[in-house]
C-alpha cells in the first residue's frame, strides 16, 4: 500500500458519501479509492472484505462517526 496515494484518494470521499456508513467500520481499497466493505464491528468486516476479493491485511480501516451530540458534563444535547 502506498500511503501517500491512499491518503490522497481517501480524502476525496465527501461527508455526504460517508454519511451512509455512520457508526460503522469501513474497509477502503489499498489505494483508498473505493469502499470495499463495511460492518458494525471488525469481526463482521473481515469475511466481507474477503468476499469482495480483497486481502484484509492490505486494506485501510476506519470507523466512520458523525457525532452530532455535544457533551457538557453529564448531560448530552442533540
């Protein structure tokens, strides 16, 4: 994996494109240009990566979280 190419391609994903993956783990292709698979937890993700024809050791992992809450002490506001 060429990390520079990965980062450049990964940065091209918009917030709107990633919103569908909120709260999920995402596996990006080795060059960062596409999403290979996604799942709620990492244990579920590996078989999906393999099913997509990719090697789990060669993809980039990221948890996508759009936190629209503001925590103020013990209280949370939406």
